[in-house]
């Protein structure tokens, strides 16, 4: 099968990132898989632990193995949002191996102290890390890849945003809501797609915000429990395959070009277009 292009997915060791990488592989893309956790023997220092206090399952080598089993090419590159040198190296490696990046999915976020911490009780340095990783690092990665996309006259950038950047939390932080840092960084990232569309759409660039809604990823379950307070309020989480299916659709469909610059709410979008046969059940 001839490749449709090269997609780079950050945070591809698990969750939405892994599901997205596999969905794009099924669509015919070869993959650049980026995250901190390379393998079971070469783990990042995990900031999120499961309910038993263990590091979350999943690593890039596992994702790579699943993709290459489909017949696609894939490389795993270490990428730490708080380390610009690792971002530079990831871009250099990707371009060296594949020559270009057609699709960038900005999925990875900082998961450390400060992301979901009380406004006053947080260490200010941890809040700064959250902004550096969840806003400036995403911008740094886009700036690193955008010039080459512009030189070819095509490219797709999809930023994983959140309703936390659009509305106030329905609950206090201690009761299952989200922090200022989480909401504010997602709000800042939310502004990028519209600017990219306005400035570069005529030069072949498509940019989207993808709002996944509440998703039952490994990290969400670890942080919020098997049944979160939001779910008890009637907000049911979707599987990670839902936002992944929508991202695949945005990359595959020519009609998606007319949606560039928009915010796509993954769950109603997936349901309306019946992108997954087994969801909703």
C-alpha cells in the first residue's frame, strides 16, 4: 500500500495519541511516534501513576510494533515537552528518515505537579512548567515543522484542545473539576488553529482544534478514578478511538479542508457521521 504521507503524533505511547497513530496507520500513513516513554526498559520519570501506584502501561515501542504489524513504517523518537533540544532532535530525526511531515498531531501535555493543583498551593515553578509544556512547546514544535510544510504547499496541524479552555469547571478542583493552569493553557493553545488558518490556509495549510470531550484514557482513569465525579453527573466518557477516528477523518477527507480553522467537538462529530461501528453502543 502506497503511503498517504507522514504523520507525527506526540504522546503516542498510550491513550488518544496511540489510538490516533493506529487510526492514521489504517488510513495509510507512516508514523513518527513521539513521547518520553520509549520502552518498558527505558521509561520516562512518570508523573501519573495508576490506582496501584505503578507507572502507566504503554510505550512507544509497543505502539510501533502494532503499526509495523499493519505493514506501515514507523519510528519512535524521544520527545520531552520541557526540553527544546529533544524537540529539535525529534524533528531532525523525522526529516532525516522520511524527508517531510505531512500531519502534526499535538496531543502530548505536561502531566506533572502544577497541572491539576490548587491556584495558591501550587509551586509557581510547576505552574510555569505547565505553561511552557502545554503552550510554548506546542508552538515551538509547530514553528519547527511549518516552514517545510509551506515550502511544499501542504500540511495539516491538529491541536488537541479541551472544553476546560472554553468554560469554567462544573466542580471545585477537590471535587473533580480542573485547575486554572489546565484551563488556561488549553485556552491559550485553542487560539493557535484559527491564527494558522487565517495566515497560512491560502498556502496549503489546514489547522484544527480537536476537542475530545471526556475520554477514558489511562491517565484520566488514573487521575479521576474508574467512575469520575463528572461521570456521576451524567457525563459519560468515550473511548480513545473516538477522537482518533475524527482525526483520521480530518486527514482523509477532502471536504475537511472547508473546516480548517474550526473547533471540532469529537464526540458529536463522530456520532453524527457514524465513524465508529461500535460507538455509541
